[in-house]
């Protein structure tokens, strides 16, 4: 399988090259040249397959011969090594809990797969690779955990000081080994700007082998299809494919689901559940894609004004076709808090702010489409966003077992002013 750039100015590349490069030289996103069809047998008899078998079947055509079968099997099995339960919340609404991975967010799946692919591709490199990543919270933790201990790879994470939640900060700063955290005295935008400057710095790139672990990377995007199949395996209403609501920011997650559907997974409808950063709603009602300056919300992993993966959705569907298959919802912070409360009080289910955006979006859709049912991609554990959740429930959330051992671990970060020279000097001092 080869990948072309959506800007169509760069040559096609293999999966290997697309995964190492991240973005095409013309700044376009890579996209598979052909779309494979998923076996009918897999769809019809999915409960007879293990998660590992499902994932291997789904990803195999996208990887082609870049990774031998036994290695790919190992990578897949390490990627899907945690449960992804579909939990019934009401008669019509289910929650696909994507937060049972090591960092309690859906990004674990993509980060684990990508880190292991890179580890394999770079196994014979003599020069160390430095993965440089800016995070507003969840990405950094998933990338840190995914790459932890991977030979030949150093990870440097920039995060805005004081602007990530306590669990998130622990996940970024306590691993050690090949993971380093830079605590930037500024905003997430500052972190992102610094990282972009580093990638554009030719002199620096001659000295360091820099790569990104950004969500546009095909090795992070494509494995996110796995759990849409795992949900189908657990879906109790086979005769009626689900409506799926996905809390969306950069649209990588929902775009993976749409790809799965495009290649054979039964889905009735997708809802891009957004906070007030809702350029998808605007696009679907007007046909015009108009990036906006992002504003801060309670579901801050979705505070994206220019969702990078949206162009991939447009490559999968024309506007008219897309309008029937995808809708978008805009949910305010006030509605998010109300929904955390109502889902908790009425159904005894505690969701995080991102999941709450999804629940309200799904609920509204089902009200206007009676007789249908669906599920929400619950993208993070509520403990990662305790402020909003505790405000509603009035009591502290317990840290789940998976992160309890983080509590006592000492934080290890390098404080840094939001200036490029500071980052550059520090990076060079690490070679
Ligand atoms: C990253 C993230 C999202 C947004 O996912 P996209 O793939 O960027 O649309 C939603 N919820 C949580 C908790 C996240 O961490």
C-alpha cells in the first residue's frame, strides 16, 4: 500500500516512510492510495474473532509488506492489550470506554501502535531519533507511555506549566528513562509554536534526527479503526447498525471510524460531537471549510480551530454524500456540566467532559430519529478532568488502579521560558 499527499505535490511513499515522516514534504497529510474492503466474514462472525485477530485483519492491508507478519502480530497484540468495553447506559445509548489503556485516554491505541512501528523501522539506525511533541494534556501522556523504553528513541514533551490536570502532569513527568518533559512557562500555543520552529530549523535537523508523534501520522490514525470493530463485536442490536457520536477536536478519531465504515463496518450515522469550536457544523451546513481561532472550554482536548484531519474525511466522501452520513453538534460548557450531572444522576454513569459532549449530541440526534440506537466514544477517564466532574458530583473522583501508583512519584521536569533559543540550546546540549 502506498500513500499520497493530499496536497498532491509530493511523491507517493510506503507506510514506512509515511510513518517516519509524519507529514509529506508539501505539508499535506498522507492518505492510502486504495481502500481495502474488510472481509464480510469478519463483519458477520465478528464475535468469533479475538481483538488481536480483528486488529491484524484490519491493519494488514495498510501496512503492506513494510512489517513482516510475526512483527506486526506482536505490535498489534501489544497495542490492543487492554479492554474496550461497550457499556450500556440507557436503553438506546451505550458508552464505548476507550480509557482503559495505560494513560486513560483513547490516544493510547494510536500512540502504542505508532511507537512500536517506529521502534521496528528504526531498529538498525545508529543515530538516536528524537520525538518532539507539544501537548495540552492527553497526547503527551499517551506518547510518553507508548514510547517508554523503546530503544533508539528519545521523547521530549513540551507542556504548558500549570495548564494540565494533576493526573496528566504525573503521566508526563514521572516516567524517566527515555522520556523528558519540558515545562514551558506559557500556553499550549507557545509549546506548539516552539515545536514547529524546531522542525523548520534546518541546522538543528542536521544535528538531530527529529520526528513528530502528531495525530496526523498514519501510524497513529489508522489503528484507531480497531475499537470501532471491537464495538461492533459487542453491539447487541446487529439488525440495526449504530449511530456513533465521537467527541472531536482534530477529527483523527472520527475519521478513523468513517474509514472503517467506508471499508465495510456497518454504521448508520456518525455525529461529530464538538464544543463551541465547531467548524464542522459550519461546513456541513454551508459546504465551506472556515478555520477559526480556538477558544478554551472544559473539554479542552477538543479546543481546535483548524481540525487537521477534516481533509481526510473530505477525501473519503463528497459533500452531498457526507451530509447524509455525518452530522455535527455544538455543545456549550454549561450544557457539558449539565450533562455530566444528568447522566450521573439519572443513569449512574460518570462521564468526563468530552464524553458528556458526546452524550448530549447523541441524545439530541436520537430524539429526532426515534427507533435508532447508538454509542458514544468515551475518550477519557473522568479522573483526567477532575475539576469539571467534581464540580457536578460534589465529591472527589478516586484515581483508578492504573494510575494510583503515580501519586507518590516525584515530578521531573525542566522549566523553560517560551523562547525558541532556550529550546534549541537545551536540545543541542542533550546530544
Ligand atoms: C484528543 C482528544 C479528543 C479529540 O480527538 P481527535 O482525534 O483530535 O478528534 C477528544 N477527547 C479526548 C479526551 C482527547 O484526548
